[in-house]
């Protein structure tokens, strides 16, 4: 998750400059929208999702939202739709991250919480380090839409092959 999200943050200004001719003001406005969406999701939408669907279904729905958000951003050519698509990534990310942590900790003995959370945090940190590097290389060699398309493809693969194993109810 953090690899794709950090990759987006690392290439977004270049992406919208190439696609729409946007500058720092427009990029700042979008990042503000992303932040507001994340806050609203974590305060209002995530608790509702968890109550209504539980952790596993919340996680299962968050990854396709991320795939859709990254995919749409790569193909949209109209600014209002672009603004709307930009809310899907923080929505999916804010649903996925806390839910993944909760699922990981429920599956292990209490004495292993620290180690498990440390591993999750380390994986997130690696994503924050390598996400912008990988995304800018993809941007440079494959074009401005490619980092978003690659992220979308990864989330589609996760949705199809990995999520079914993770989101199965505990027996």
C-alpha cells in the first residue's frame, strides 16, 4: 500500500504538470483534498464500514477502490472527474491500512504484537523509501500515466489472488 501511495506522492506534481499543465497551487489544492478525504474516511467512513461489514470485508473492498482510483487517474482527461478520482485513493488507503493492522494482530498471539506491528511498520517505511524512486523511474521510462497504471494493476492482482486468502473468516 505505502509503495503505491508514496509513488503517487512522488510523481503527482510531474504527472499533473504533464497532463494538465498544473503548477504548485493546483497540486497543493489536490493534496489538501486528499488530506481532507483521508480525515473524513478515518473519522466517519471507516467506523461505519467496520460496524456494517467487519474488518475482512472492509479490507476486501478497500483494495478494489485503490485499483479504481489509480486506474481512473491514469485515463481521465477532464479536471472535475480528476478531482473526484483523487478522492478514491485516500478513501481506499484510509480503509485499508488500519484494517490490515487489525487483521494482522488478531491472527497472532498477544506476545507477538510488537514484532508483527514492527514488521508492518518496517514494510510501510520501505514503501515510503522506494515508492517515489520506483514511480519516478516508471514515469521517466514508460510515461506519465504508467506509475498509476502499474499501481492499479498491482491492486487488481492483490484483489484477485491475495485478498481472498487474507479476508477468509477465521475458522
